[in-house]
């Protein structure tokens, strides 16, 4: 059994702060973008190094391991993004890394891993088969097995995404869920008393998003731990049969809800992101935003978790999917009392200025013709107007 999964170690707020301090030297914060037509803010992790948030957890795990004196070769199973993050982090730190990926992994992700010099092993037709093979290799050769989501250092690294959003003070944060590493880290960062700073800030809702038929974490949180083969989906990055044990414990306490998204909704959202917001996201990257269309909030923020999408897949989606036209923006019909008072005061001032101007200039020619045969102004008007 994977030792990381069985580990009783929990992640603390101090671990998240330590991860933020480690990563600051290597990774820049990613921007927030307001997708006005969606009525949602986007945390653009697709612009992160290697095109995904996964590099945060992988890099933090390698740095923390080096601090503990662990210099073993690192091996990981991944559908693509964790492997790319590990390959980049290992290249920067001079660590040997092996990645086990399913044969169905996108070619752009396989090429990204090989580019940074990591060894790529293709095995099985799903993430879970690749994971079983990685565990076997780790036991045979005494490699350090780095889980893609069920590792305290990885969770702490993923939680730095939320630390960058804290100043924005969102009321709803939406995250995609596969194994649960990102959601666990984000929930810990936003719900922690040490990190949030105030009771009002801790009222933020953290909503997970999964695809219909690929909802292993949602079922696990309901107590259903059956290992059901996930359906084929555009969101290959969250196609996990067996979610994390550590992440499940964290999410059972901190996650507010899970939204299940239909595959058609996911495809339409991905295409709209590309056409309307000019943002390229992979299937899992568009998942949180697709779920956000069902969630109300004044300051919603969805994490665009990755942008490693094969060009051929994007071309096919653009040719096949015809998204519905977005709703017209609604005009506000009810203003706040402060705004109404200010508007009334402004109207009164304008009215006074207009009357004063009329007094200075005298009646209009039409008024003089209709009411006064004489061209001389009325004497009371002259007395009322200051010199």
C-alpha cells in the first residue's frame, strides 16, 4: 500500500505558510481575470509554469524532502500535469525523477515531461493502473513515491493557490476535484483561522466540481468507497478511480459542497472560454467554471487549473460545439439608499443653479412677448440677484 496514503500526518496552516516561503523564489503569482460574461473571476493557473497548478505541490515536496535530507530518486504516477510539474521541479533542483503515465495521456503532456529530462514510463490505460505500477517500482528500487494528491507536502503546495486569492476576499471559490489535493489545500488556506484573519473571511464557501460519471470523491464523502471505473471524459486530469484518503479527511471537514457537471456543459464552457475570454483551458481547467454557472455569489472565483490541451482536441471542439449566446447583462433597477440620496442632492443643486442662471439672464424672449409688453425686467428680480 502507498505509504503516503496510509500516513496519519495532517497538514497545518504552518505547512502552507512554509510552502509559500519555499515557492516564492521559483514561482510567480498567477493573475486573476474577470470573466464578465460568466459573472466570475478566474484564477489563471493555466499560466503557471508547465501550464498547471501541479508544479506547486511537486516543487514544494522536493524542497521539503531536501530539507529533511531525502535525496532519493522520485517516482510519481500522473495523467500528465503532475508529471510535468515534477519534471520541471526535478530539473531545477537537480533531482532524478521518473514519471509513470497512462498510454492515453495527451501527447502534449508526454512531450512536456520529456522536455525537462525526466524518465517517462507509459503503463496501463488509466491513472490508477499507472499508479499501481509506480508503487511497484518504488518498492523494488527504494524510490521516493510522490503521490499526485495524497501527500502533505503536495497539499500544502497546492494550497498556495488560495493564499494568493486571500486578498481578493472571494465569497465563493470553485475548484476541480480529482484526487482532492487542490481542493484540500484551497479549503485549508481559506478556512484556517490563522490564514484567513477574520471570522468574516472564513465564511467563504469552497465548492468542488466533478464530472458526471467521474465523481469518486463525491461518492467517498457520502460514504461510498466502491472503486467504480470512471467514464471517459474531456477532463482527463480528474479521471481518478480511487481518491485520496488524506484529502478525503480534509474535505469531509472543510468542503461546503460538490457540484456534478455534465460532459456537454464542460465542453461548452471550454469553447466559450476560448472564444469569449481568449483563454485556453484543458478539460479539468474549465471544470470549476462550468460548475460556477450553478452557484450564486457576489465575488465568485473559479480556479482554471490547467491549460495543457492538445491542439487537435481544441480544433475538434471548436468545429463541433456551438455554444449558446450568453445572456445580456442585466441593468440595475434598484440603487442603494446612499446612491439615491446623493442623486437627489445632485438634482437639487442642478435645479438651484438653473434658477439662478434664469434670474441673471432674465426671462426668455418668448416669455417677455407673451407676458410683458415692456422690455424692462421686473424690479424684484434685480433685487434678488447679487451684483
